[in-house]
């Protein structure tokens, strides 16, 4: 059970950490009514070795915390419910990237 709890905690940390990283690296410096190219976001995430290193660190921290401290049930429920937010943003981003790919190829 500690593996599932550790994974949940690690993905929660990683999801909110990624959102904070993107906000401070990209969106906080933009003026209103501007857009960001998808290549900027991928350059700061999946193409960045530090981002992958952060995933490993989050997994180690999540497993370490879950192994040493069981925590109350309400904590794990709160993590599961609030973890839906970054997962929803990821799903929205993937759907938008898929649609943009089709539009750029001339498919409606």
C-alpha cells in the first residue's frame, strides 16, 4: 500500500511543481492577451533533463515519506482529489496539442 501512496504523493508533488515551474518561467513574464508556443512548454518540460530529474526526486521523496509515515486517511483522499487538477491540465494540454497537430496538417 505504501507504494501506491508514495506514487500518489510523488505525482501530486510533480504535477503542482510543474505548474509552478511553468508559471514562474513563462507565464509570469507575459503581458496580457499573449500566447505561448507549444515548443516553449515542451522545451521547459519533456526536453529538459532537470524536469526529468525533478520527477525522480519527487518519486524518491514520495516513496520515502509514504514508507516512513502512513498519514491519516483524510490526507490521502485530499491528495487524490486535488491531484485531479494537474491531471486535468495535462489532459487538456494533450488534447489541445493533438488538435493543433491536425489543424496544422490541414485536417479539420
